[in-house]
């Protein structure tokens, strides 16, 4: 496994020969802890599903292949060139030929070594318009397509049908400070909202807004009973059948670890039903637990059954021999594969509050408020707002993040991304 020549691409995309066949994406670059998780996150953000995957590394260089299909039944135009650019940004930079680990300081001095990216600038998007069904979904869809990351949201609707939406956003392209980028965003929103839009402003957020945005408030006003409703069933994570869409009966979530099949690696075997972002969820947990993957394969069958084999080691390069750590890792994998999202409905008088919580990455060296995880909030919020098209009327919404150590039994605390949606039925 060597360094590619100048003519080789770090990221190669081979398009399908026929409709319905997967597109093959190949990544060959220097290795780093959590690279697989980062790449899977980018694939998920572009609305793609990994139907097959293969990855291997010698500790210095890695080779990853994804077979990708658009998720959903409707054909979607995928911006493959943009995806390639995003994958390239996630790949570490290779030092010049002849540089070894003892020359790392030379690579850093030359600007060739990976360094944490600077914190993106926070902007406040203010929208004033008249309410209608699917408004929040349409707005978040536009922001997602423009690669604008939602950090926090505050949505309110007055009795006369006027809406005030406040979006704290950052720009994945880093261009929102320019006039052309702001005008592009405003034009896209105007094209979707039409004459109902009365105000659309984008301004840099002040320091007081930034501190408010970073505050953990998601669970501040929740009662213990509501928290128990959302998380108590997650404690029962033994192997058990779960229902799958479109199939009879159920499928078993099986997570096992074996140290007898490889002299140098621990084999982690996972068998479960498929769901959106499955491979990303697994790679995120492995990254959070500081586990390094030397070889892995992933396969999703047409009947919704998925099989994952990971040959892994600890951060010190040794097998995972500690029984307590094995049980903790298996427990967490079963728990989050069984319930990727935690949802609860709470009655608030004439209104219904929809609470949604999902775990996000916590192992990044840049801290718990990790800029590399936050783009998922845009897509998740867009998906959640699409549920309201089934008949609910949204009149208030908010989102935030909270570190929660008590509601889930785990060896480490986790950061949860929470959204709160207040709804009324159409008959109210």
C-alpha cells in the first residue's frame, strides 16, 4: 500500500454503467483515527446510502472503497464533483516523499501536516413570512442544499399566521461573509417562499449571540418523567428481534467480539437491519471509543439485512482484551443500532411537543462542540420537518445540544443533539 503518484487522484469516482447500479467511490490517502467516520458522514450528508464498503490500512496509508446509491425511491441528481471536493478536504495531506514520523515537525513547519480547522464564523439568518404547511421543511432543504450548517434554530408563529424564524448558521464553503454568497442564499429562499416572504436578512452574529448559541439548554426544562420516557427503554440492549420495514417478523441485532481469529486484531461482527446512516453510526461509535480499524467490510442486502466485519485494535495497537471494555462497546453498539433516535410526544395543553434526540460525535480533538459533526443537524432537522407534512402544524421550534451522562448507562458521557417542536393538529 503505497503513496500514489502525482497523476493519481486521492478520490476517484466511477459512475454506474446502468440505472440502479451503485457508483463506486475510492479513497486512497494517509491514515488518521476517525477517517472512516468522517468520510461516512460526508456520504450521509449528500443523501447517499452505502450498499457495500471495503477498507484497509497499514497504519500509515489507507484504502477505502464505497459502493453508493441515492437513498429513496425518487431519482436525485447527486453533485458528484462537490462530493469529491468534500472528501478531499477530509483526507490528510501526505508529507513529501522521504518524510518519516521523526520528521513530523518539518511537515508541520512546511504547512503539510493536518491541523484543526479554525472555528467557522457564525451568522444569524432572520426570516419573516406568512405561515403555510411545510414551511420549515422547505427552508431547511434550501439551507442543506447550499451547505449552510444549522447550529441552532428558534421558530415562532403568532396567532395571525406570521412566522419569525431565526437560524444560527455557518457556511461549509466559508463564503457567507461575501455579498454574492448572501445574495445567492436570499434568492434561493425567495424562490421557495415566494410572495409570503416579507424579510430575509443575514448578518454576522455578535459575541453575545455566539455564547447563547453554544449554551446547552436542550434538556433544561424537561421533567425526569419525560427523560425516562425517551431513554429508559434504551437500557435493554441485549440481543433481541426488532421490526423491519417491508419484511415479516423481525431481524436480530447481533454484536460479537472474537480474539481467536486473528493474532493481532479483535474481530467485531455486527448483524442488524438497515437504517439511514447505519455505517456512519457504527464508525462514529468506534471513533468515540478510540478504536482503530485495520480492515473492514460492509454489505447491505436487498432484504434490509446488513453485515459488518471490523478487524480493530486499541489506540496502543493491541487487541481489545479487557472484558469490561468489550461489554461496554457491544452494549453501546446494540443500544444505538436499536434506537438511532430517541423520540417522545408530550402534551402541552392544546399543543403537542415533539422531542427528538440523537447522539453526535464526542471524540474530536477540537472539543465537544465539534465543527465536523454539526452539518448533520441541517439534514436531521430537514428530515424531522418533513414528518410534519403528515398533518401537524408547527408553531414553535428550537434546537440545541446537551451533554447527558445520567439518562443512558454507558462508560462515557455523550453529547446529544436535541430538537423541540411544538405542534397543533389541523383541527385546532
